[in-house]
C-alpha cells in the first residue's frame, strides 16, 4: 500500500496554508493603507473648502 497520495495532499495543504499566512496580512495592510489615504484626502478637502 502506497501512502504517496496522502503525503502529497498533506504537503499541498501545508503549502496552501503557508501561502495564505504570507498573503493575507499584506492584503489587509493594503486595505488599511487605502482607507487611511481616502480618509486623509476627505479631511484635506474638507479643510480647504470652509
């Protein structure tokens, strides 16, 4: 009996989880930085036109 499919599936699941742990925080940070930029632009536009 060969365990190769189980081993390959295990490594694949590990690789997917590792990739997600690498990518997810960067996506979250990008969204937060975008929100900060938009808020700053709204605040600056509001202050320029009293």
